[in-house]
């Protein structure tokens, strides 16, 4: 079936359609067909592989190295001290209204973080695009949530996640650049991991890993895997379509 679907995608690319598939498990049959056999050999596809990290819940701090445990404790002490004089609030959206409101905050936070800069190659999908509102409305609170961490009501870290069964998948994180000395991303992740554990989740996928993020994620003893992104490069001239492909009719999906 994977080989047949790969041939169908190949046909679409030959017919001039742009086809883009992201997040395929690199070890899966379809990814292997697109990356190394038939379609890839034609030059119609650009493929890239990205590392992904998944952590098991609850977080096994006791299994971490001594230096890593020390780093986690140091950051937690910092937030404990902050909480003495300031109000620290963790929240996870529970309904559609909270989800969409939190998304607007996340989009502003992400824009502020990267104002005047270009996110690193391989970074998450940039929030703010109009389609994200429609996506989240369609997903609803049953399959999407946004977790936030705030100081005195000001959100300093936010994370959009999608869920399936007992797994949560991080899609877009955002941190306030003015609070980087407090490592708000780590603080939010610790709150989120504990919250999801209490809610019955068993895994938290930290998603696509941009260059420079491996050390950050390794502090949580993740399981590493790879995903493949395949983007077609349509033929400029339909006459380049092989005879056996040009006679095929487009299929409906």
C-alpha cells in the first residue's frame, strides 16, 4: 500500500501539483519509498530528515545524571525564590475559548521573540498565520491545548500541543526574550510534564529539533527518532512525463 501511495504522489508531482508531506516517521515504509526508491530517483522530490525527541511520563529525574539533576534543582530554586515576591501562574487551556485566547498570546509572544531575527532552520511552524485559527477551531479542546506560564499576569512562556490518545505533541513553543535568565521554557516544561502525568498522559513529544536544541532536550532523557519531510518539485514541461504515467487518470482522494 505504501508503494502504491508513493506512486500516486509521484504522479501528482509529474502532473504539476505541489505535494508536501511533513512529519513522516523516517523508518516507515512510505518515508523510505519517497526518500530512496522510485520517486526520489526521478529528482521530483526534495527530502530532509529532522531529529525528534519524546520523553516518557512521569519524568524520571532519579535516572538523570548527577549534573543534570543539579541543573534542574538550580532552576527550580530560582523559580521558588521568584514565587516569594511575584505571582507565578501555570495554566493549560480547557475549552475552545481559552484555546483561541491563549493562541493569540502565543502568536504575539513568538513574534516578539523573533522580532528582527529569522528563526533557525527547522524551527516549528510560525504562529500567526490565518490558517492556525481555523485549525484550532476544528481541533477543539479535545485534541489541542496551549500551556502558559505567567509572572504577575504576564505570559513568559507558552506551548501549543496536539494530543492523541495518551500522547501530547509539542507543535509551537514561545518564550519571552526579556526573561531568558529565568529559563521560562524549562520551567513551563516541568509544569506541563507534571500536569500531563496527573491527567493520564504517558508521553510528551518535544517535536522537531532545530539546530542548537539537542542539548536542551537531552536534559530530559528523551527517546530520539527521525521524521522525514518530502516536497515535490513539479516538472516544468509536461512532455517530460513518462508514457506509462501520462496515460493515467488523476485519482480522487
